[in-house]
């Protein structure tokens, strides 16, 4: 941590340090966006949300500085999007500019050690302030708090065999606002990625494994009574930082208990090989195929705006 308690951030060109942090801690933080770029993206986020609002339910245009507009009905994800309040992916120009930002791309090339990569087409993450705010239900909204218990995006018991010696994959997000103990943010178990196989071998009869065998999921939660939970660490991150973590790392989020919003854009690069893209629902290959299905099934409206909105919702 730096003197203010925020995670130390590296520069895009510090390849050796980035790889060293990932090997040791399972994650690294890299400064990639300027304050102006963050502000531009936040403005684009507001425009994107307001353009996608459901006119039959929304009552106000979203304004990140006005908590009176943060009611769930004003977000395109609505109740089904309670996790992030946004649809599965964002198509706004600023989001694409961040995906191909040279600092972001350079960082992932450094981490993977090659350029044969593709970028995910992912979503924004938005968490509302929940205390000392003004809403129709009062100044405290505990119903808006949301946290994600630590979990993996790989199956601990099958990953090593299925991966078959292939290179590791990394997740990522860009912070568009400061993430503090008040706003909530990322939770990690430092270095846990290096011990995934060992943990799986020592927990062969875990109930989580039985549940996964019965109903496979992309997210596998660390058991509630696991000693790993004693090593969770909450990260404070400055705006404009790219957080990259190993897909094998146990991670989660902690809830917003303050007045300010938390906003991030999920961005990751993965190897371009179809094997990797098939495993990632937000990879270009998977998204393109999904949109192709939408194109074939959506009855195009006479109004272009309505057609695009319908396609977004289905995506």
C-alpha cells in the first residue's frame, strides 16, 4: 500500500514487476487512464445508461451526482441486473477506446509475453452509495448493498487437467472512481492462485464439488467454513487503475457503505486461440455468435433506435 492506504500501482512499461506481482500475489495494479479519460468514460456511461432506459419503468435520467436518480427502475439492467445494474456488455465509444487503450494493451502483452490476444467485450460495474444519501426511501439504503463472496472462475478439481499445460488466463477491470473502504471494492486472497491445485487435492469431498458436478457453473464459491476466508484482503484502488488478477485467484467484492458511487469497466485480454475464447462468454468469438443469433431472431423495427435497444437487451 502507498502512504494513503491505496494499492501501489505500477506503470504499463514495468513488465518484470507486473509478472513478479502476479506470480507472488496473484494480481497487480497498473495506472492506465488519466483523470480526464476517467471523466470522459463516466460521462459516456451516463449517456449509455440513459439511452437504454426502459421508458415504461424509468422515471428519471441517471445522474451520478444525484442519488435521487439511483432507483433500480432507472437502470437498463433493472432487477435482473442487481449485480451491476447494467446489461451484459457495453457498446459505447468510450468503452471501446479503453479496451484498445495503449496502456491497457501494453500491460496485457507484458503479462502474457506475446501479442496473440483478443479483448473481451464486457460490461460496466456500478454500485450505488447506500448511506447519507437522498432517496425516496430515506437516507439509508441497505437494500442497495451488494457483495460477492470469494470465488473462483475455474473448477479447482478439474482446471489443471482441462487446461493441459496451457498458459494462465487473467481477469481485469479499470477503476473509474476511487475505490475505498467506504465505496466498497475488490477482495482477494493474496497468492491463492499458486495453491489452487493443492487446495483441491486436500478438499476432495467438498460439498461445493458435488454441487458443481450436479450443476456446472462459471463461478464456484469458496466454502463458508474454509480457512482461506481468514486471509481475505480488501483493496483500495485509485481511479484510472487496471487491476489484473489470475483467473485461478480466489476473489470477490465488499459492499458500498458510503455516500459515493463505485464505477468500473471490466476489461481483459485472453489468448486468441478458440479454446480460450470458447470458455469466455465475453470473448469476441462468443459475443459475435450471440449477436448473430440475435440478428437472425430479432424482428427489426422501423425505428433504428428501437431495434438497437432490443438487440442490446437480448445480448
